[in-house]
C-alpha cells in the first residue's frame, strides 16, 4: 500500500471501542441507508459483550479528525478467525498455513456478523472525500501494523467505496453475490402495490406465492408487522428465543448475547421492524429486521413450531410488502438461500476489497480473484434467467430452483 500522508490538519486515531467517540459525532457521518453503521448498533454489540474479548472480534475502529471535528470513521475489528463474516476466506487461511505464512490476526472492516451492504467508510458530506478516504485507508494500514495483522478485509462495500479504496491503496477487489429485492418495475418505477409486483411474475411463481400467503392467512396463526416501539416484553423475549433456536438448529454460533437484545430495545428500537406470528397471544415464529432511509434489512428468523410457509411470509412476503408500502428502494434478506429467487429476490453483486501483507499470498490471491469473479457473474446470469419474472409478454418456462426454507441468517 503506497504511503499517502494526510494533510497536516488531519489526525488519525485508532479507537478501542465506540465509547471513545460521542454518538452525535459518529451518527453525523453515518450511512443514510445503513442502520448497522449507527453508533447505537455498534455500541450495543460492544456493551452486550457480543463482540470483545473472547468473541473473536476486538474493536479497532479508525477515526479521522480535521480541526478536532470527526470527518471520517470506519468500524474495524481484529479477528483471530473467519467466523461471522460470510465472505469466506477459509481457503486463503488454509493456503497460508500450508505455505508457512501466518494468517491471523487479520483486520476486518464490517459490522460484525452482519452481511449487509452499506456504508463502511463514514465520511462527512462537507469534507474532501478523496482526502478523507485516503486517510481512512492509511488508518486501516496503521491499525493492521499495530496488530501485526496479516491482512485487511473491507467487506460489504458500496460500489463507490470499492472504487475509492482501490484507488487509495494496494487493495484487490473481490466479487460475491446475495439475493436482494429491488423496488423497481419494468419501467424503472417503484411498484405501486404487492399485486403489481406479482403481476410481473410468470404464472407458476405468482400462483405459488399466492398459495403460500393464502395458506398462512387461513391458518390458525395471526401474523403482524410491528415497529420496535410497539413490541412487548413477550415479543422481545420471543425474538431472542427464535434467534438462539435457529442458530442451534443450523449448527451456527449465537453471536448476540441476551443483553444485546435488551440494549437494542433500549437504544435502537426506532430502527427495528419485527414480523411475528402468534398462536393466540403467544409468539411462535418471527423475523427481526432493521430499516433506515430507503432500505430494509432482514436479519434473524426463528420458530418454535413446524408451520409450512410461515418462514416465507415473515422473511420475504411481508418485508417486500412493507418496502413497497413505504417506498423503500431495496430489501436485503441475509446471506445465502437460492430459494429466495422464487420470492422475487434476485442476484446482486456484493463487493469487498482485500490487502495481504505477504507478497506470495497476495500474488496467489490476485490470480484467483478474477477467475472467481467470472464464475460469480456466470452463476448470477444463470440464476437471474431462472428467476420468477417474465422476460416478455409470454409466460415462458424457467429452470426449477431449490426450495429450502431457513438458513442460519434467515
């Protein structure tokens, strides 16, 4: 990474936690559509000990000040493993080990265990973006050097952030994919209704979604969409139970502690949206989601019963319906899951950039990444062709896709 000395009035510091910066300062430059870049969310992870000592995520946030004012920041973490990132580099670590190259610790810039595209590089609107971005890149390198980290990984970047970091240093781009709903019809306009969204689909997909929703609507379970401020004690307790049960069901680690749910209720309920299914007054299934600006993010799902189609209703149909009603631009529904395509969530490019200290490993990864990106784009094209939407006035046929409900994230 080339040396890019910031102007004399810029100061770069490495923070050991969100408590070292005022919430008002941090949130003044946080992402407009990214709830997970808010001070309250990152602080909840730290105060609840969901991240910190013993978790594999040690905060090493980069802050850039100009004239004493915070003009740039990035949440970053020392990592001693690759769990909870969902942009997998296990084979890089294995190759490093086989070559006698130390891979851990590494430095990761993302919101822990949150594979959601957003604003990783927080920059004040009135600041010189290129100058501050270069300072953030330098700060990441400074943090990596202090840790003796083998590498820097900036994950789930926006496209402008990806371009900026590539220009600012010796980062290499990586491409992966998720499934997102874009609230945009064939004319490029927001969908006027959920029915208008369905009308764009091929007949089999449209009929399947209508059947799924009808089965839920005529069952004994009542489904409600509730904003965070309206959730009861019982609702919050159920959301935590659902989270732990779903993690256990899939052999995943439950990163969020019980205290995290309590703190989120206290400080972050204004960003929370829950979709809950009730048997009488008892919550029996539901999803925990977050919304900010023009985006809605599905995060965690769980259930205490075996009820067909509740997963699709709570995690996809109600979120898409909410996005259309609110005029949101995008719904993200977590990592993984080809079954999402049938419900109108199509492949979307996910960007990250990576810097590797050891030149041998860097050369090997640099050779691998273009091949991986080509394979990702080929897969995305195949999946989109198999999607539920009509390509012309005829219904046409599409290849069959798997229908496996539930994954550790959703």
